[in-house]
């Protein structure tokens, strides 16, 4: 997906958010929201770096192996950064390799930029090809929120993906929809609208994932304050995380991923 198509699709979703607010808001407020949607369409959004490795091995030879797969949207690919070690997957792999666990991490990603929860079924099928992963990390929800998807419907698709992975004896960690109220690509009041939508999606995701047997990391609650306070956690487009932002996410996900890896090692 090109930067232009990523930006255009995001703009369409933000336009839908503006339309929802139009129904409930005043004419003046709706005009502001419509203008913000147009501005979003003309922004220069980050695009996937084709040179980033989708498969890599990190850690010393002979260390206990860990097969880790990432599923989801642009976050699972590292859109916004240019090096593997800056992506959330790369940073997680290095933390797992260098920490007390000392793992040799075989990392792969089947994420697709722009994905919503409805797209996870295909990604699960790809993740289960070949050697079974030990742990799957799913990062999804931002595109559901900006598209104003029904939270319970989006969460149901996510739960189905988690169940399929669990039935294949894969431990699953889900990072819920991040705090979209922290993005700089969208100005208030539209920023508040998509932030509210993101919180609704995250709440529905939490209940659905726990019911499906997965582990939840509430990225909005755990990392949102950092993203709101520090503009450097976002890349040049003000929407996708920077290397620092992905580092914040990696550290938030790490305890749950370590716990999942320990469970997987006993299978």
C-alpha cells in the first residue's frame, strides 16, 4: 500500500467520523470537522518500508528458541520507522533475547497496513503455515475505531482469531486499540471523536479476548499518557508511532509476552 493510498483511506475513515459528529453537532461544529477531514486527506502519511524484514532471528545460538509472530495492522509492520530494530517486533525480540529469559527469537510478521479486525482471519491462516508459533502478538483496532466500526462486531472478529490461534496451541497477547486521542495528525474536536471511538473499541476488545482465552495489554491506558505528553513518540505524520513510540509499546507488551513464552515452553 502506498503512502497516498494509506493517507486517502485514513482520510475516508476520518470523514466518516466527521459525518457521525455532524448528526449530533451544530452546523458550525460540523463545518470544523469537515475541514479537518479535508486537511487529513492532504497530509503526508508514512508508508510501509519494503526493506524491513518480515522474518528475522535475534539472540545467541543455543539459547531456548521462541517463535514469535505479529498479526494486525501497520503497527505489526512498523510503519513509521525505517529499521528493523526500531519496529515494535524488533524491539520485543531484542528485549526477549537480551533479558533474563535469554531467548533466541524467530520473529515473523503477517500484519498488513490498513487492516481491521475483519482481516485477521487470513492473517491467522498465514501465521499457522509451517512451524507453529509459540506466541502471537496481535495489534489491531485503530482502523476499526477510525472507521467507526461497531465495537462489539469488531471485537467478535478479533475473538474468533484468538480462538483459532489458541486451538492451535499458540499463546496469544493482544495489544488493544491505542489512545487515538494522542495523535497529532488530527486536530480537536475530531481528535476527541476518534479518541472516544478508540476507547469503545478497546473496551470491547478486552472482554472478547479474555473470553477467547487470550491475554490483554491495554495500550491506551498503559501508554496513552506518554504519547500525549511527548510528540516524539509519533513519526513525521503525527499518526503512526516513531521508534520511541514503538519502544514504549514494546516495554508495555513485554511482561505479557514473557509470561506467554514461559507457558508455551511447557507445552
